[in-house]
C-alpha cells in the first residue's frame, strides 16, 4: 500500500467492482482509453491481478483517505513496442516498455487526484520495482491527461499508433536523477 496526503493506493479487490463498473460504462471517462465496454468489471479486475502476477507491476486502486471512496486507478502496464500492445515482460522481451497510466471516475475529475496518484506510483516504481525508463501514452486530444503529464515533468515525444489503431503521444518521464531534490508536483 502507498499513502499520499489524500489517497491510499492499493492492489484491486473484488469489492472494487461496482466503482469500476461505473467507470467502464461512462463514455466520457472511457473516450480516450479504449471506449465503453460491456466487459464485467470483475473480469477487468482479474486481468489487473494477472498483470501484477506476470510483471510484478500493475494498476493500483486510488482510494480517498477521508471517506475510503474509490476515485480511480493509476499504475503500470507493459507494452510491446514493436506492435504497441499490452503484454507481459516475458512476451515482449527487449521490446518491453513500462507505461504509467491513470483514470478517474468522472465525479473526481479536476481535484488533482490523477497527478497525486501518478506521482506516488512513479516514485514507487523507481524505488520498489526498479523501473528506469518510464513513459505515459496520451491521446493527442486528451487535454486533461496532457496537463497531468506536464505536471509530472514529462516531455512529449513521438506519436505512435496502438495495436487497435488509437494514436497516442509518448510522454517521457524525467529520469530519477532529474527528480531528486524537486518538490512533488500537485
């Protein structure tokens, strides 16, 4: 578990399904991250657990400390950069790339939770999971996620097309040595 000023970050649990069912069915939330799905939230949570088991990293659930409400998720996924699809490190081999992603339930937008959660995950990934080079993939039209990436000190690089045809800009996170001595972004 990771703690920030306002959030607890933990691995997913079965009782998180109702919150994520709401997220998966919200067209505005899902617009830039794969679209609305009828997939049961329980299946999504099971896939997240499989990512943790296979890669040693995965999505954290963001829980607001004051009332223990789920506000979203932030965490790492592994991409095979030869075809830009989610996979395991074993499948991708030397083409594996860790990505830090985030998504919030719409009612929690605009409060800084995405930045706070992503920053905590990035610090954890560097300190605990040994992740070096880290990116975030952001759809070019997703102004909110671009602002989060900017607050995290990321630099926009090349544009790639994910396996399903979605364009994304690669936002490169600063190296650990660049971060030392800097105050956390909010």
